[in-house]
C-alpha cells in the first residue's frame, strides 16, 4: 500500500461526514475542468464495489448514455453486508438480499439493464482483486470495440473502492477497453486544489436535468445508505452520501 493511499484512508476515517454540498465549497469556477467526450463510446461497463456506488458516483452519466442509445452494464463486486459487522449472519443475509433489490430498482430507474452481482465479500475485496480482474476480463471480452469501463477511483480512500479500481484498470488494459474512474468517498476528505487528487486527469461529464433527476430518484432506492441532501433530495436518508456534483456534470478521471 502506498503512503498516498494510506493518507487518504486516514483522512476518510477522521473526516466528519458532510452531506451538505455547501460545506464542500465546490463550484464550476473552482473546478475549471475539461468536459469528457463520450462520443466514441459504443458500450459502457460501470463497476462498483458496493450496490450504491454506481448511482452515487456515475448515475447521471450512466442514465444519459442509456437515454442516447448506448448500452450501459452495471457490475457490482460486493453486496455490501460487511458494512454492518455486528449484526447476526441471518440478518446480514437479509440485508444483502435487500441491497440487491435496491440495486435492481436503482438500475431500472436509471434506465439500465439488470446489473451483474459478483458476490465478493464486502470489506475484503482487496483479497480477491485478481479474481475480480479475471471476472471483469470475461465480461469485457464479450463487448464490442469502443467499450469503455468506468470504476471506482483507485485513490478514493476506501480499500474496496481502490481494489475495484485496480481490477478494472487491469481488465481494461487486457481487453483494450477505455478505462476511467469516478470518485465516491473522495468527496468526504478532499478540498479544492487538493494535491492528493490527480486534477490533471480530471474531467466533468456533462449531464442533462433529466439524467440528474433519474440519478436522484435512483439514489432514493438505497433508503438506508444514501442521503440525497447534497442534490436537493430527502435529508432524512442516512448512512451514505450523494456527492456534491458541479453544474457541469459528474467528476471522472481518465
């Protein structure tokens, strides 16, 4: 593990949870990033570590691509039950089943086909990184030329997210897919101009109001995990986050 990744995880662990977009101090003027050009994308495979990651970090872009006729396949490494380690095994099983149902509902609201759930153990994805990479190679190998693969950012500060980013980057390299990454937990510890973030590889993915609305609706599927206050939704939801999204679109790294 690199010193940089250790530092990000420490900052994530010690940073108070902030789900108020105003608290981050972000604006388009502060970001001043180029727009991502997706015109050459024939198909998109979006990989998340946990059921809510794709919606939280890339949901509006995914919805917009699907609306334009591009097939978007969601792949989720873990059902996320390990996030509640103190509950009985039966209750954890029921929770994981519920989260899979939430994911099915969210992808439907985004206008996407049924997701692929790989069932790896949440909180321990790093121990199965090569297995995950092999599975993603199998998936990407069936896709047409011009397929893109978006995954959680390797510097996100969460070990599962980083492992998924590593595995997806490796699989994309092996299959010729175009690789990019989207942050999720980064928004909890980052500040504008933060040197831990590769701003030279950062783009905004422009989205329409309709795509943003789909993201907000999909996010509400995760009733126990994703609060939507940052994007104007129901502040009663608790336990996760929807990051503050610049008006220009979602943030991605290429």
